[in-house]
C-alpha cells in the first residue's frame, strides 16, 4: 500500500488473454487503453492484454490489436504461460466458452467472464472447480451490464440475510414494453423497430421469451442464497402475450407492466421466476424505462435497495469486466457464490403453482347477459376473491369486448385452475392473459 | 477457498473492539448475533465482538453485552491484544474518535468506521497513516447508510473515469422537502414534525444546513477522483430558505426540489457543492422521496448509475459496517481512496462563482407598472438570458406578489451579480431565493 503511482506503473503487468473480440471484447481493449493511467493506479500494477483468440483477425474493431499474440484456438489461452488471467467473452453455456473456462480454472488461472448462460447452467460445477484449484472466477458483467449488482450482493450485502432479489434484467424487453406503453403500438410492431435499432437480435427468443433474464436471475439468486438454483426449475415467461391493451388497462389501474426476474427465500424454500408483472406506477422500479436495467434486493436488516443503470453495451459491460480484473490485481479472492460453505449443491425453485399473489386477468368475452355471472362463479368456486373489474360494454350486444379482472392475493394453483375453466367457456373467445401483480 | 462451513466456524474468530454503543453499535451487535451463521460462512471465519467502550454500561441496548471486556477509555481498544479490528462508532471529526482511529492505524490495526466528518476533514492524513502502517481503513457506513456507495465507486467503477458523483445524501432534508411538497406546509412546521418523529435532531443544523451531506459528498469525491477534496472548499447551502411557494412553482415548471451533493471533474478542476436544486420531475432522482437516499455516478464508459436505499437507521448502517468487517476477514485491502498513487494531497474545489448552469429565481415584488422591465434590464446587463417567467398579478396594484424567473445556462458569477442588483431594487421586498437547476 505504500507503493507510489510510479512504482505501480513499473510493476509487472497483469497479463490478460481475451477470448472473443466482439463488442465487449473490443470495448475492453479500448477501455484498458483509454483509462490505462487510472487503472494502473487503482489496480496497483498495469493491466495489459497480451494474447487474444477470435475468429476474424482482420476485422476493424476500432483499436489496433495486431501486435498481440493471436491464438487460433481459445483453449490455448488457458495454457499460455504469458497469460495471468483468462477473460472469456465468447458466450454460450457449452462449447468453446465452457471448455476454456474449465481448462483455465483447472490450471489454477483466474477467470473473468461475462457469460450468464454458463454461470446459470453450470454454477455448481464451476464453483467446485474454482474452489478446488484456488482459481477465482468473477462474472460482474454477466448480470445487468455496467451495474455492479454482483458486487453489491456478494460483498455489499454480505452481512445481511437476503429475502428477495431480482429486477428488470433484460433491456430489450424493457425497451419494448416502454415503447408499447408510450406509443400504444403492439408487440410485433415494436419488436421490429427494436430489431432495426439494434436493441433486439434477429432471433429475439432469448430476450423476449425471458431466458436471458432467467440466466441473470439464477446467478443473482445463487449469490443471494449462497448456492446455485437449478436452472430448469426457474419458471420462465416472456412478453409475447402482452398486448397494447394490457398496457392501457394497467395504466387505468395505476400500474405499469415490467418483465421482472424475482427470487424469494422463505422457510418453504426458494421461488425463482421470470414473468411480466404489474407494478404500482409509483414504485421506483416502475420508473425504470427503455433499455435501462434495475436490480432490487431486500435484506432483513438493510431493507430495500435498488440500483439502476445501463444493462448492456460495450462501455458499461467492459467496465464491469475490467472491475473484476482490477479486483484480481488487488489480490481479492472470494468464493464464486460468496460463501466458504462447501455445500454448493444446486437447489430447486418451488413449482410456480405453490406461489401466492394477486393477479390481473384479461379476457376477450362475448358481450351478452350472464357472462360476468358465469366468470365470477368460477372464481368463487376456485376460492379466488375479486378485487376490481373493468368492462367497457360494446356498441352492439354480441360483440367481443375485453374484460379485466383483478384478484386479491390467492394461491397461484387456484388462479390457474380458474383461468383454465374460464378459458373453456364458450363466451371467452381468446386465450386469457394472466399477469402477476407485484407490490413493491 | 476449500474450507468448509464447519471449518470456517472452527477457525479463529475475527475479534472486534467496538467504540460507541449507540443505535448503530447496538444494531451491529444484534446483526452479528442474528446472522452469525451466514456471516461466518461468508467471511470464512466467525466474527465476534470481544471488547467495547461506551459511556453507559447499564443502558438497555436490546442485547446483553455484559460478558464482553469493557474499556473505560476507547483508546485502549487500539492496544488491546485481543482486538483484531477496531470499529469506531463514536462520531465527530475530533476528540476521542479521531484519537482512537489514529492510534489503531498507527498500531497497524484495521479500522472500520461510520464517521463521515472524520473522513471528510482528515482524509489526507488518515490515508497516509493507513498506507504507512499497512492498516486498512474502511468506512462504507459513512455515506448513505445501507447503500454500498463506497464499494460501488471504489471497486465497481474502478476501471472508469468518473465524471460526476453525488446525489441525495441527507435523509432528514429529503424527508422535509418531500413533506413540504406533499402537504404544502412550510419549512419550520415540517422540521418540527420531523423532530417529533425522530427524523431530525433537536439541533438540526448539521442536517438542514447541508454539512452532513457535504461530509458525504467530500468522501464520494475523494473516492471518485482519487484524492481528498479540502472540506472548507466545498460550497455548502442548506434548505432553510426554501419555501412552500418554491415547491409549488417547481411543480408548475415540471421540477422537484432536492438537496443534492454534486461533485464534477473537468479539465478546469473539481467542483463540489451541496445545494438545493430543481431537478426535472421525470428524472429518476426526482422520484427518491422521504428518508431515502440515492447516489448517482456518471462514468465515461459506464454512463449513469443510480443506487437508492435507506441512508440511515440501525439496521442499514450496521449492515454496511459489517460488510466492511467481512471484507477484512476475506483478506481484502484496498487503499483508502482506492488508488495506489502516493499523491493523496487534498485538492480544492473551484469557487462556486466559476460554475455554469441554469437558475430559478423567486422574487417578492411590488405589483406595479415597470417592475418587470427593471428586473429584466438588470438580467440583460449582467448577460443573463431569460427562459421562462411566472407572475400572478395581485388583486390590487401595489401588493407584494411572487415573481419567478428561470434563466438559460449562465455563469454563476453573472447570476449572483444580477441577484444582488435585483435584491437592491426598492420594489423587491424580500431576500430573493436562487436555486440551481440540474438536468439529469
């Protein structure tokens, strides 16, 4: 700690081997170049990329990397004696990314990665490898881009019992829902625009069907609760079924619709799910719009905490990757899931039908006498208590009109049973839209 | 990293000597007791309070501390061989708190403190002591209670050049401004209520005159920019001059009024100030109400990041203190201001009149012909350009009425000159209220 800035600069650099030179990899190279002075001072030694592995050597990445050692096979970074830290930016839960991370950890080499799928699906195995070989595995960039969500949970809240964790974890979905609300346009239309703007992939499945958010949620839950959550037990719903109508009704009811990842721990176990939710329009998370992400944690002692910022993009993601690298340079090593307990066996999320909460149900019904009586009878029979109802009668009897029901908190099992029976009614003309209500 | 939870529990505990057993000290003891299992697992060893120093040994603190070693003089904690870490919760920039922290660091003992005034006023000296004796000095609880603001800046954003840092740093002021806005009541009235509710001290000066926020801002600025800011150069204004009228006019103009601490770095130097500001009502920070705090950082690569949560209270503050202690148990040591550069000489904030921005000016003027012409002529002569004006003519000519002027961005020096000349006009009957406008 007595070393001066000049001494820091004269120290042996920490040498990085970077696998994958897409947006984030190139962004990291630019960040390390532009902020070299302050990064050296803060890390206590220079940080340099010495080797890279990427498919295309000639692509213009906005920075000259030709002087570096290029590996044809990323795996070779794990055994390169001139690489101190492996930075994995290839992506994907299997294949080259997984091979490289496992090889590096097995070789006792610290790994920094932005790979959410890898951590979400193989969290148990990777944490064992990291512990067995005393090789740190850091992944701040895997969740919510530039937001230091991992550090907040793993270190900032280390003394507290975390009751719930989650938030707005996918910028594409938040952009789409925000645009739908602001313009009244429908999902397909806004998705197309998001694709044109580069906010959504050509194949939008990972984003709009909730899997990207679920990967991030699984990682946050593992950190919050000290052990991985089996990914296939996480309940995942996307936003394809949300219509412009729902955003309008939500507004009328004093809510906004957000795709939320939420994991809760109670004496009954862990509940982890990704689903569109109605949140009160006055809740701080309701104000997080566009491509922004937000992470909310609730602790027994600390209460509620929310961080919002840019969840994607070269700059924000590169700062998260580089912060992990600086932690390694500073000599920090914390177990993967933030605990020294050896029991990191993954646990399962409870089935969705065991949860409890209030619901918004939108139906398309034939506007004729007795319809509401039939529907409310089913709710009553299923033990679901009604809180509010919105119905706009049509000009002519016999037309299809939307009918919105809001329930009091109830068992999800009961609500799903009621939904099924209601969907089967002759007067119900389309698949009902069921959205959970979260009251922050 | 291969140690099991059982092994962690069987390790030598990290032994704390706690000075000061007020709300936070007692809260820390309760937190360490209630969360002992998970803290042991996350820290890799048990954390125990072994010695304390507090004035009153018999007071009921909600937890039995009679079995601990009590020191009559807090200074003795620094030399107690059974104390590994000194936790300073006495408070105050001088006296016993400062003596203890300096003695502990000099003895090479890690120190954890919640003392914002101490760090804000003696940051340079303390960082030198910490470095010279290789004794970590951690102070997460000094800024924004349970919000891990320090960790976010010092570690989460370690790779980025921070352009600005600040936020809502005083819960008492935010509570008062929120209540004034919501109820239309005036400052004195709401302050009285806040005192009755325990949200404000009997002597509210430190809070409502901005000094508490300024201490926190000085600490954030030192972390963001890598060296302390001389506290007496920080511009400090409180909220006493804000009237219910101003909150109403702000609403009309599409703003809310918040007491903000803001520090910016540019090629011209560092600007650090605490002052009430108008912020657009749609800005995320405008939504942070009541006793909540929020910290906003803007980095060159990461963009804007905001964290909000509870800025005070036993639980939130104790989690921050304990997170620092866990960092020490995990073997983390980072220099006080996050940089290994030895030049930690404090820098001065630029004088307020060199800043640049838009302003809100509320005058109380005699409602008669020519008044507005006189006032706008002064603004023109001072080179201040007017953007908007609100005037409600009174029932009878000759009455005093409020007149609100909003300027385009201008030199603060020019604005202050205009304000002085306007205040000297016969038709201006009370001290003008001048509030900066911040556009997030």
